[in-house]
C-alpha cells in the first residue's frame, strides 16, 4: 500500500474538516441575509461598529460572522476593522439585478435543518421521508404549516424564473415558429420574455388554475401581451389541450419518472408530427454547476421524493415518449436545453 505524502494528507484532512462544517457556512449566509448586512453595506469599506449600529447587532458577534463569511469570498476585510462587498456578497442584496437573496433563504429554511439528517434513511429506504417527519406531504406542509417559508419559496422561484427566462429567450431560435406553448410554465416569465423579443409570436401558458390566476400581469387581460397570449388552467400530467409549433417544458420533469412519462406522452398526443419540443432542466452530470445541481437533487429526494436528471436519463425518457432528440445544449451554467421533434 502506497502512503500519501504528509502534505497531501494534511490538505485532504483540512478540506474534509471544512466540508463537514458546511452547515456553518450556510447558516452564516442565512444570518447575513436575515440581518440585512449586504443591504446596508454601501460602496465603501465600513467599520464593524458602524455596521452594527445600523443593524442593531453586537459589534463583536457581527465581526465573527463577517470573518467567517470572508473565508468563502462573501465580503472582504480591509484595514481598520472594516468590511466591503465582493461580487458574491452583492448578490445577497435585495436590489441586485441577479439577486440570490431568496434562493439563499429558501435553501436554508428551518425545515431543511430537520430534513438533511434523514438523508441516510432516504437513501437506504428509497422513500420520501418528508411525510414521516412532518405528517404531511411537502407542499401541503408548506402552505398549511409554514406560511413564511411558502412566501420565501414563491419569491425564490419568481426571481430564479425571471433570471433564467431572459437567458432562455436569448438562447432560443424561433425561426419558422408562429406559436409556442409553455407547459407548466408557472407565472409565465419565459413566455412573456419570448413575446417581448418576438412581436409576431403568439403563446399559451398552461399550469394549475391557482398558478395561472397569478400569471405575469403582461399576459393577463389588459396586459401588454394579452392579445397574443392565452392562459389555460390545467394539469400537464392529465392533459395538454394546446396545439403549437413549439412546446417548452422547463424545470418541471423532476418529480418522478411516471409523471415525466405522462407529461411527455400528453405533448406527443396533441402535437403535430414534426413539432418542436424543448425540455429545459438542471443536470446532475456534464454541467459546470454540478455541486449545485447534485445538492438540489438530494433536496428533492428528501422533500418530494423527486430527482434531477442526467443527460442520459432525460434523453431516454424523451425518446421513449416518441420524441427524437436532436441536440443537448447549455442555456447557462445551470440549465441545459434538450431540443427535440415529435416523431413522424
């Protein structure tokens, strides 16, 4: 047996110690967001004393929090016991164009700290452990017992969807496309972005009734795109009563394979042969954001019993449903688009 050099072993031990204390880093980010540190810190270095006075915190404890965060590139310490922003810390501001404030809160909500210790049980049993922990399925618990967390979830999903919608609108080539259907498209941020970029395009948003009722105001009656937009309440796992040149299915095929199969089959059943279908998902392989996407995959295992896809698993399910996958391309570092057509 070959023995590793001492310095390599020490580095490995140091890295592992850091990783097993990962909860401290996540908790520190959450604390900084809830205290509003990034929001009160301006464009110039500010002393801990001044920050503490603005935040109504203890200076010594705030310094300890900020020192921990600087180790991860979130804030930086300068001379005179002062701290200033980094590129990452600015993303915690509520007014940042690509703010990750609510995603940071969502990933560290109180229920997560109770669920993560059950990961070994979920892996061993293959069961969704959330009902055993809280007595209810995840979304029922969220909306009946955890109202504040539900609000955080809604804001996190809205900001994330708005940001990725712009990237997707830039990515998508709509040559020869007159109509699109956004299946399970939430509030319709993707559809609105596409209608804004393509003035001749018509589109349909299909999602659950309560979701469609809260659609982007631009798509609703009186909105700037209302003449070119149709809102259809429904469940894509049951039926998709929409004909279009292009079907978009973004970030909804992560519950279980049965739901995915039903959704894809419903698209194939209604679409004309040769119609385009674009599935957009986070991948757990072949992605520069694998640390993030694999973490999301584990959280889905815990809270809804779902899973993120690999490129192979997604292509398999699409081909099985009657789609011919023609390309798999990155939309941004977090999302990949599976381009396909309905088999003739």
